[in-house]
C-alpha cells in the first residue's frame, strides 16, 4: 500500500522508495545486549566485537570501540575494568 508521502513522491516523478527503520550501531549493540541477557548478565566485549565486526561485518574495530565508549559515557551500558572488559545493559 502507498502512503500519502509515497504518492507525492511518485507524482513528482521519483521512484517508489519504501520507508525503512534503520537502527544505528549503538541501537544494534543495545539490542544485542538485551538479547544476550539484558541487565542480568555481563557480556564480554570481545564476544560483541566478534559478532559486529567479524560475523556481521557491520562496522570496523575502531568504530565499534567508539560506539561502546559513547554508550558507557551516556550511561546506557556499564562496564568492568579496561582489560578483559565486560559490559551490561542499564535498564532505566
């Protein structure tokens, strides 16, 4: 089915492009932590790194660590020490 915005786009001569909900890398990391245990269990950062960088090829290693650092600074996840770091989701 078409929505009004889609019909306007077609009327202006453009191709039909369906609306998509794209998740940010941070949102995908939060969703991954929720699936892996929520706020009850600690997940090793290396496990999440392997999933996002090696398996899914979503981002590079540096971007992954920047996103993790951003989530920690925002208070959306908490982390243990720097070496062998584990992370956990914060439910507010």
